C-alpha cells in the first residue's frame, strides 16, 4: 500500500486492518467436538492462601473452564481481588442470613473465553446461577449451591424452589447438600429432609451423577443435570490442601459450532528494546499533511492510528505473556511434594486402611507447612527490599487489591443479549449520545 493513501480508505476497511493486527486470533475448531471441563469442591475458606495457590495450579493443569466452590467463607468486607484468578471471571454469593460473619457462601469461576452472565434471583439462598453460551444456538444454566446441615426451613424451601425453577432449562447444578443418608443407586432416603430432596430431584427431572464418597464415607457433594449425557468422565480426586472434601471433575461434550469468544494470544510490547532511531526516520518520511486532509475527524484519526500501529509493530519487539500455572514461590520441591501427596491419596482410596490414611495425612500436612513457609519467605523478602525495589512491593499488593470487572453482555433495544465487544461499544455510545449536552 503506497504511503499517504490510507486516508482514502473507508472506516470499515481501516477497522478491518486494525482488527487483523489486534492481540486476538481466531481458533479454527474444524467442526470437531469440544469439551467443557468442570471442577467443584467444598473449600472451607477461600481466604486460606495455601488452598488458593493449589486451586490455581489445578485449574491450569487441567484446563478447567468452570469451577464451582461451596463454603467460600467470604464476607462483604472482603474484596474479590483477594481471590481473583487470572484468566477467569469471578462470580460470588456470600451468606446473607443469620450469623453471616463466618461460614457458608458460594463462588464460581468461568473462563474469560466463555460467554457468561449472572442470573439474579430474589430468593434468599446460598446459591449462585450463571448462564453460559456453550454453542451459538443454545444456552446452559450452571448453578452452585450450599445447603448447611442446620439450614433454616425458610431458606431450604427457597433453595428447593430456585432449583426447581432453574431445572426447567438445560442445566448443571453442583454443590454440597449435606444429605448423607440418600442411597443414590436405589434412590431411597432415611430421613424426611432427604426424602423431600429426592422428590425435588425426581419432580424436576434431574439426574445425579456422583456415586462415590466425597467426604469420608459419605456422598455430600452432588452433580445434578437436566440430561444424563451432560456429565461425562466424572472423577473423584484428591482434596485441595487440607480440605476434608474431595474434588470432583467432569466433562461436558459439545458438538459443532462452539460459542467461545476468540481465544487470545496475549503479548506485550517491550518498549525498552525499541529501535527508535529507525522509527523517527520513518516518521519523517510520512506525508502527515496528506493523511489528515479533509473534514472527517474520525477518518483522519484512523489514518494516523494505522500508521502509528504499523510503526509500533515494525520497530518494537513483542513478548508473549504466559499465564503461570502456579505462583512464583512454588518451587520444584513443592510441586513434587504435591504430586507425591496425590499418589498417597490414590493409594488410600484403593486400599482404605488406617496405615494408608495416616501416610496420606502426614504428607498432606507437610505440603501445607512447606508452601506456607515458601509464601512467608517471599513476603519477607519483598518487605525487606521495599526501599530499594518498591515497584515489586506495590505490584504484589495491587494483585491483592484490584480486580477487573467484566463488561457485558448488554441488552439491546430488542431485548437480545449482545456479547460482541464492538456491538456493546456501539450500544454504550448510542446511550451516551442521548444524555450528552453541549453545555
């Protein structure tokens, strides 16, 4: 393209060129089946940093798309930034009845590449509901619930009512329901509360897929679905850190056109190593007057920004940003200890004896103690160097203080939910235009 002629291009053509140069790339699925990967556990406090660090590692190791958490123990005075996980949108519902100063609460993490929106319900329950769009043709409701043993009758009735309403749509519901006396093979119950829950499941045409103990010898954590085929390859895995609930993993197979947003190959520009001498020479050879001819301000700006973007891409080197699978203080020793702990847990599950259980618990406690020591040493090191390397200190603090809120989807004038970034920007721009005044 000859220099100085970009100003004659239409805006749409310029936008197409800039989009081509953007940081996103489209993944071609070639029509192959794709899986959504789920993980759920009762965590008993997300404020335990040791649990959070291992949770992050498991998410990345298993490429989890959706994570459900019960007993988050979050409160209104705790910022979401403290438990934010890079690459995931965080949804939370804290306990808001009785003594809400501790206990309860549910969370859900949804991968940024998956379109999602929270569904608000007016019922006072420890449940969280998200609508995702796994294909371009259908939507799916994902719920995470917590039913404590000493739940008030009114709260339990509300929870059962919400489950029944959500079950009228394609859905997957996970959670800790604390009903150990249900036989999920025979579909029988030994108490009135469990009998009521079984009736709810059958009346709502839901299927329960967990048939192995999730805490001790009891099945407390459940995975319910509106279609049995939604839950595949369900596995009970080693608990997070010193939790007493096992982790549940499963997949949901998708076919055809996938409704994920374009996956991003994130990179940043290494401005310290830019070739600014060559950039200046190139700038001097551009006919800027020709670029800004005419009265169309937007057209002129597109012309200038296109040239600047080209100069940046040509003379500033780029580096790929990779999401870390674990924190910087997690060394090889810690990773090997975690792997060994998981093996001990597998051995205990296959041969549940007093000896195998104690061997598992011993190394589990050693892992928690060692990781806690690593984290403490890192924080002491950062604090000691605050005068000479304050940047590292504030970067560490800001990661615990700031979380980016997800924008959209936005409802258009026809009541349709819009997920595309450009379309959402147009809707917002149109609205701002209606309230703008010259004054």
